[in-house]
C-alpha cells in the first residue's frame, strides 16, 4: 500500500474540485446568478 502522503494531496485536490463543480451545477440547476455584490454562497454557486 502506498504511503499516506503519496495519495492524500491528490485526493484532497480531487475532492475540492469535485465539490466546486457540484456547487456550480447546483447553481445552474436552480438558476442562481452570481456577481460581485452577491453573498459568498451565491457567488460560489452562481454562473
């Protein structure tokens, strides 16, 4: 089995980008529009 630090950073990056993509898809599905003057959650989910 590979050492923990061989695969953990790659797994964390994969989880991060998958979560950001999921937030964007959620925003598109629910027609959430982001923008500079919006709250953080709407900017994260907005298109």
